[in-house]
């Protein structure tokens, strides 16, 4: 009898140990290592890469480690391939704050997954071949700087851009092949501006650079 009881106790003890190990593993897995972005931000970068068609980010390397793959040296006004992180968060955890993919010949779409980066402040996708329109997901970001000029965008300028009340710089419209140019209607720009004003964007220093186009 006592032998069976011992066996059961031993089994229970083992189960508890396994459970504890699982819980601890889970906890350490969720927390980012110092000097690295948290796993969910790395996943967001993977999703963004797929969406924009960025094929040369090396995920074996730390995206926040200044490897030349993630931060190409000597950027210029027309060519800039940079993911910038801020590693001054508690426990040395890094967060992605800026993405510059200028002149990268990207042929995907504007990435909805950008909204999965909670600390993102700057996105510059100037001079690529991205098509489609500005994703509604971006409305929930705290972007301060947004440029998507010289791409192959289409549709109207969405009024929900005005929801990004943190925005201080917006560059839109000047488009590759005039694709967007032909389709933009004055009312869509008007709606955007009204929305921005309604949401209190007037409070901020607001640099806006749009080419007005009459259809
Ligand atoms: C990515 O980085 C790893 C580690 O430095 C390296 O072994 C691998 O060759 C790189 N992959 C590519 C495609 O450059
Ligand atoms: C990466 O470069 C930036 C700017 O030069 C610097 O502030 C930061 O400390 C560097 N990060 C690492 C991990 O070397
Ligand atoms: C390149 O991008 C980084 C941010 O990711 C920015 O700080 C830097 O000023 C840019 N360089 C040029 C020349 O535009
Ligand atoms: C980095 O994050 C720290 C902590 O939130 C903040 O005080 C600092 O201003 C940030 N630096 C940059 C360059 O965004
Ligand atoms: C964007 O480009 C892809 C591939 O060329 C194409 O399949 C898709 O229909 C385009 N989407 C729009 C909205 O133009
Ligand atoms: C923009 O904000 C308005 C008002 O708060 C909200 O009704 C709308 O759903 C938001 N749009 C998006 C795309 O998030």
C-alpha cells in the first residue's frame, strides 16, 4: 500500500516539477533579452518583411544590434536601409522606433503589420514600388513621421489618417508613374484635413507635404 502511495506521490512531484519548468520557461521566453527587441516585435518585423517584399533582413542577427544588414552604412537622401531601436527601456530591452526603407525597390504593399510595433514613431518608405493604399491598421499607431511618397499607391487618401493624432510630419501623393496622382480627389484630401483638425492635430507643429491635385 505505502509503496503505491509513494509511487503516486513521486509521480505527482514530477508533474509539478514539469509544470513549474514550463511556467518558468514561458516567463523567460516572453521577456526580451537585454539588447534585443521582444519576440513579438521580431515577429512583427517578419510580417512587415513579407508585406513589403523585403527579402534581405537577416533574422539570425539581432534586428537591434546595428548589423550592416539592418543598418546599412552611409545612408543618403534617396537610399536609406535602417531599422533603429531605442534600448533605453527597463532591463535594457530594445524597441523598434524607426524604419527607413528608402529606395529599396520593394514591390509589395504598405505593411498593415507596422501597427504591431507599439513603439514605432517613424516610417519612411519613399521611392519603392509599393501598391495598394494606406492600411486602416495604421490609424491606431502613434506615428510621428510618415512618408510614402514615390510609390504606386492607389485609391483615395483615407480620412482615418487623421486618427494618428501624434503625427507631426506627413508626406504623401507625389507618385511613381502618376498612379495615385490621377485618382486622388480633392474631397478625399479635404476629408483628411477636416478629420485632422477635428481630432486636434492643430495642437502640434504640423509639417504636411502634399501635392494638391485636381481631378
Ligand atoms: C545571416 O546571419 C548569419 C549569422 O551571422 C549568417 O551565418 C548567415 O549566413 C546570414 N544569412 C544570410 C542570408 O546572409
Ligand atoms: C547602435 O547605433 C546607435 C547609433 O549609432 C547607438 O546609439 C546604439 O547604442 C547602437 N546599438 C548597439 C547595440 O550597438
Ligand atoms: C536614415 O535613417 C535613419 C533612421 O532610421 C535616420 O536617423 C537618418 O537620419 C537617415 N539618414 C538620412 C541620410 O536620411
Ligand atoms: C528612448 O527611450 C527612453 C525611455 O523611454 C526615452 O527617455 C528616450 O528619450 C528615448 N530616446 C529616443 C532617441 O527616442
Ligand atoms: C499590387 O501588385 C500586385 C502584384 O503586382 C497585384 O497582384 C495586385 O493586384 C496589385 N494591387 C493593387 C491594389 O494594385
Ligand atoms: C478613426 O477614429 C474614429 C473616431 O474615433 C473611429 O470611429 C474610426 O473607427 C477610426 N478609424 C480607424 C480606421 O481606426
